[in-house]
C-alpha cells in the first residue's frame, strides 16, 4: 500500500501543480519519488503540526490542493481543533493522510499508537473519512478525496497486509470480499482497513459473507442495507469501539426501524452541522431542531406514534 | 488596485469606527468593546493606506489579505466594513439578532473576515499559509495579520513565526495589538512576553515598534517594513485596551462589560 501511496503522490504532483504535500518531518522514504521528481511540491514544515494545518488552510485559500501527511497520532489527534476550524469550517479541500493508524507503532509505545482518530473526526461537519484496506481501496479513496471540495481524512493502517482485492475498484462503496462462496447467510462480517484481509480469509474458511468498508463517513447506505439483511453482524476494525465503524453502524441501526416497527433507541441532538447564524442560545438550538418548541414537537410525536409510524 | 473607498468621505476616521463599534455593542449587548478599541487605528491605517481591496466585492480575487487572528477585536473589522460599504447601519443595529450573520468573533463565512478565529492561535498559521502560497504563485498580493499580545501565549504562533522566517515570507506583515492585557489580567503578569520586539528580531523578522494609536507612526513603520527586502515584517503596536473613551481606557472590565444606555451615550459624547 505504501508503494501505491508513493505513486499516487507522484501522479498528483505531475498532473496538478497546485498539488502540494506538507509533512511535519515524517514520512522519510515515502516521499523519495515525489522529492526526486517534484521536489518543489513537497514541503517539510518541521515538527510543528498545528502550524502545518493552518498553512494548508492558507494554501487552499489561494487555490492550492494541499495534502497533509502525518502519523495518525498527530494528524488528526494533535491538531483536531485546527481541522475543525481551519479546514472543516472553511470547507478547505485538504487531504489529511494519517499514517501508522491503530497499533502499527507497537514497539514505540502509546505516544505513536492511535485507536481514536476516526472517533475524533466523525462528529466534524464537512469531512469525509476513509479507511482503505489495500492498494486498490487506497487508489479509489484517493481519487474521491482529490475530487472533493471539502476536507478528507485517509486512515493508513498496517500497510503490508495481503492485498484483498484482485483489481482496481470503481468507487468507495462497501466491497464484498467474500460473497460468491458464502453459504451461511445468517451472519455478516464487516471489516475496515488493516483487519479486512484476515477477516476475509476467515470468512472464506467458514463460508460467511464479508464486506470491506473503505469509506466510513459518509456511511454508505448500502452498508446499512447489507447489515439489515443479515441476522447478525460483527464489525472488525483496528480502532476503539467508541466512535469507529462499529459505532457508526450502531448509531444508524439504532435509528432505523427495529423488528417491532419502532426504533429501539432514538436520538434528538445536534445536527452535525456548524451553526450558521448569530442569535440567542434558543435560536442556535433551533438550527438543530432542539429549541423548546421543536423538542416538544419531536418528543410528542415520538411518544404518541404508533408502531411503524416513526423512523 | 490602489486603496480606495466607494464613498467620498469614508476615510476610516478612528472616531467614526469607534462609534460604529459602540453602536453594534450597544444594540447587540456584546462584550469585547475594549478589545476592538485597541486596534482601531491599526485597522484605520491599513484600510485607508495599505490594503488593496474592491469596495464592491469583499472577496475580489486580487485583494490583499487582512487576517484578524485576534478574533476578539472583530467589531473593529465590522466598523471598517461599514465604512467601505460591505456592511450597512442596519447590519450594525441588528448585531446578534436571531438569524443574522455577524458573530462575536471572526468567522470565515462573513465576506471580508477571511478566517475563523477567536479560538486563538489560528489566524497567523493561516496567514502564513496564504503568504507562502502567494509567494509560490509569484503574485504580488500582501498579507497583514493582526494578533493580540495575549494570543502570543499560544504555541502555534511561535511555530508560524519559525516557518514564516524560514521561508523568508517578505509578503507577510504581523501586527501585534500589544494592549498589555489579556482576558484575566496584565499580559506581563499572566505569562511574560517581553521583550517582544527582540523576540521577533531573534526569530528572523524585520521588526518595528510604535504607538499603536498614532496613525502617522503606524503608517511610517508599515511602509518601512514593506520596503524591507527578504524578511517577514513584525510591528509591535503599543496600544491601550479601550483606547478612545476615557472611562474604558486601560480598564479590563471592558473586555466583559455590556453597555448600558447611560454608558453608551457617555461614550458617544466623547467621540462626537
């Protein structure tokens, strides 16, 4: 996967002189090709990650298409507020590459490990989140992020896992990695990133369908459909339970109609968008359907709805 | 583009700007009056003599950039926008009304505001990125960034200074609104910053220092910095929080206090 990443950077630099890669003194050999061929489009900004995100935002403001590289422990974790304000609020088309996500830096210890990056980014408006499992998924995620008019985060986990797909894939929709050979259709394995190859291998052994999920946000509706058409699903990811792919699916599932026709668990809260205007606290709440009148309407509807009426 | 105003007489008179600020603060019952007052002359000089902008279009593609990193002074920007015509008196009177667009800190979606700041330490890194990008493009547009002395507590500010100096961003001018106060007390008592000009020098900036309420001194220093070859510029503007209204000057309560009708008319009287 790292060779593919290196190649994608070189191709982007060749195709677009507005493409520029910023690194916070990380990456070493990953950038050999880029530096050799397009050295001026690589900038080591030093060990100063917060400034790096601001610089990327400023570059985007004058027409560049920056790609910011860091270890996931630092990009996005260390610079979360810069991502929220400088990139997400400005809808800056910046690609964030979080390398070594999960426990890749096992020997270096906790400072370089990262099992919470997806959880930290998911609530932020405007950002897309990808977790490719191999070079083909990386290629598809990269192509989508390059076309986007908003920030994207690509989570790069353990890069030397076996390649899962046989050939390039068309998009970042969930990909079946075991379906044809599956005979046990009661159960479904959903996997992301570094956990996909092992999950697929085991799924094949047991004849269980397996779905790889390269794009975590926005969560693909087809993933929900697949989960709902199986009696049991397990999510496998190198990420904490809170806030990762499991959490994203659990939230969607809780909101969807249960077998009884009523959601078991419903949510009334902030919309996931930034507030867009000034005004009183009640006014700000109204942008999210949380002002007293709206809460009254929603709760009353929830309390009085007959089974099957409310989603 | 040369600096211009679409209305004859819109000269960014500091007294007018302070009246606009008071008008907004009173109608919106906003805090941060003193934070805006300390950078009025800085904004006045920049808009009247240095910034190239299109009075008909706050986001014209060949404008110079003014980045207010110290978002707490945003009412001074709004006051300039009112002088230019990007905002109207009705906008000022509607400050903080439900559904309006002017917030109490700088937000990127207000044309002219450029960045979301107020969480401190964000504007300067973005300004640095803009300057870096413009330099790469070979475009002669300048970036001015107003920061607070209290804001210099923030780590990313110093990261940015290192980067700007290392990259020799001569198209960047940092102006410190050094009003000697931050939210909870005297800047020197909270987290000592001085000697600030020497620190900028040591970081590789061409540095000037002046009375931040003296338009001639500000203009002279800014001109000198522009003439300075290859280094980014820094101007430490020595200001007074609340400057312009006697009972607000150097009184940190006006970081937080809302205007009563009585104080509003007293303040206006001093500015008439």
